[in-house]
């Protein structure tokens, strides 16, 4: 079984060293480089385009939109995780719009970080516990509110499924919570993407975030 290669972009020495110590202590990860700036991340990613990038929100020489744009020029399937001290929903929103696949706060646990890296490396979107709780609090009324999410005939059950997707639950967890089968959850997920003309779960989450901000 191969290692998941990782590039760490963190401008603060203590945090950067801490991340290296955590990840290098595991057999399933390999930190191939560490950098202090977005510009150096781009240079490093050119050498290691298969890596998962862990990006601090504290980088001062760029923003997440420009950074993701440059990473995707190198690898259209670029995988990135933002690690931040902020719990502002607007920052999460912007990161997701930029194409970030993982998002967690710096007070998360080592196991939480490892789980998110594994999930993102497998092509899935993943959030830290603090972020999932924040999203749940902000969007808990998606299924209950009277205003429809869309004019495209989204059902009450589909809104319930969307709410749980936004909160970070897997299909199996959603099935258990709603007392339905995993296949039914996947059908609802597929119907949502078809009705909203979206391509994947990450786009569903971004849609819910954007729709909520506009409501």
C-alpha cells in the first residue's frame, strides 16, 4: 500500500513543524515538502502534482481562489485541504467555491486531520468536526423552512438528504438517520444533482451554502 504524499503550506514555523511531526509519524503519509508561501507551494506542486496540499489560511502572498487556480493548471484534479483558525462561514464558502475538498480548524485532533486527508485523497469532500457543527447550525433549517430550496420540484425528503449532506454525513449515516436504505439515499442524491444540474457532492454543498447566503 502506497503512501499519500503531502505538501504542507504553512507560514508559521510552530504549526508547520507540528504538522510534519504528526504526519511523518504515520506509516500511511509521506510529507514530500513544506513551504511558507503560496508561490513556493506552486513551485513544489509542479514537482509533486499527485500530492494532497494542506494549505494554511494564513498565507499572506495569495488568496485561496488564485492558489487553487494555479494548482489546477498543473493538475486539474488538484486536491487541497484548508486548515484555519477561522470559523467564519464566509471563509468556508469561498474555499469551497475555489475547489477545496477538505476544511478543518487548527484546534482539530490528529485523528481528525488524518481522516480528512484520507477522505480527500480518495476524492471525497471532508470537514472537521468544528466545521461540520458550524454548518449544521447554519443550515439546520434547510429541511424545515417553508421557502423551497429551488423551483425545480425538490421534495421534502430530498431537502432532508441535502441538509445531512451539508452537515457532512455519509450515505450510510444518512440512511440510518432517515430509516431508509443506502440505495434510496443515493437515489435522492442523484435526483438532487440532476434537478439542480450539478455534477458532484461538492457542488451540492456549495449550492446549499450559496442558496442559504442569498435567502
